[in-house]
């Protein structure tokens, strides 16, 4: 094969996506299986996703800020998570004060975030979450979305979350769910239905992807997001946290992650105007991603109690990265560099 040409099947799939025609599972699987992430064809795939994303978004980049509200040994024992009780990486419980959560939220918004996520471990008290959420909701502008990233919940709880001020919920059926975690996929799907029925917006991502995951599993997770009407989708690679059961299995390269981001972007079509990648990286921002997360507080991929001292980027840093990739940042603070 001439390395400077793309195969007719790839050309057909990419043109189909750019004409806003829905891709099917077989086409998504073919892209993931057959396109070498270091090939000339990979540039065509990522370029098509980049073009589609910038057209649909109006070339706007977005920053969402996540606050890890607590630290605690978590009973779900997810094999990739630093909070898993079985790993013993965090032995003591710590809850941020409402005042500290408010400070983090205000700072993130001032720096450019247009959504604030409250993330908790599975054993965080639900009523405490509602109280904190109501306080945060009253402390940030009404146009800033408040999103929950918490354990599974039912429809009645989802309605209580709406009353407390949440506009959305981040929830996914994760890679290896029920195998690498103590949560069965059916339970996660029930929560996705509760989110949809309550009127909350579903924040979704294909994650955490490791080198061992199959094309079929990745495709299944991509299409769950589309089926449940996700506000956005995207892809996140697994961070190998030392001391966790999956920590020795390694990680995707940023280029491999960018290929999954591109396929996810093409599958979602014009049903979404934003597409995420995590952790923030440049290749994915040229492959169909325009949403980055800034992080503060605790972080399940970090061994630091405050992730701004570890892995987490802040909103200013995320905004700078988006601008470096040519995006106009919604709500973004001025960049700290000049062209």
C-alpha cells in the first residue's frame, strides 16, 4: 500500500462522518482495529475528527473544573483507583469543609471554568452532598453548571440532586466494570436511566482505558454514551497508580488515546458540541477534543491529598493548552503567554 494514500474504506467512513451521517458499531470497530495510530491514515482519521469538532463547536474550547470533596478508603475497590480500600493507599478519612469547596469553585470559575463538578467516594453521605451542593450553587454564577460525580443513585435521589442545584451528573459504565470493580454494569446503567429521567444532563467519557482493553469493549462504551443522550463524550486513558492492582499494566500513549478520542468524536456526530480528553494532552486536542478538566482536592489517579500539588492542572493551565491548539476558550482567563 502506498503510505501516502488512505484505503477506500477509511475514506468512505470519514466522508460519512463529515457529512453528519451516523457511524455504526462495525465502522467504529474497524477504525480502532485497522488504523495504526502512527500511520499516515491516523492523521486522516484524527484530522476528520478535528474538523468535525471545530465545525460543530464553532472552534470553542471548554474547561470544566472537578473538586475532589473527600478522601476515604472506598469499598468498591476499583482496581485502578488510589482510594480503593484494598490498596491501602489512603487509610484515613478527610472531608473538605464547605468553605474550602466554595473557595475551590470560585477560583476555578474566576480562572475560566464554565462547569463545577463535586466528586466524592462511594461512602460519602448523600445528604451531606446535597447540603454542600446547595451552598456551592448559591456561591457561583447561575450560568455555571453544577455537576455531580458520585456513587450510583436512583431516580428519587436524582430528583433531590436537581432540587439541590445540580444540572448534571458525570456517570459511566467504566472499562472492566464488574471485573476490575465491585460494581455491576447493570447498576451503572440503572443510574444512567435515572439521570435521563430526572432531567439531569449526562456527562460521559470512555474510561479508564488501558492497553489490555479490547476494541469491542471500547466500542460498547462509546455507544452507551450515545444511546443515553450524553451531553458530551470523549476518552480518558488509565493512569497506572503505583500500589493498585492495575498499576503494573501500563498506560496507552497519548497518540493511542488520541485515536480513541477521534473515533468517539466521529461516532457522537452532531449530537454533542463538546468532546473531552483526560488527562489534558495536546494530541487529543488535534483529534476531536475541545473539553479539558481542571482538578483540585482529591484525585483517584493521584497519591497527593491535594491534586494541585500532584497531577491536577488548574483552569488557567487548561485554558492555555486549549489556546495553544487554536481554540477560543469559553469563559477563559487571559493566557499567560503571547503569540
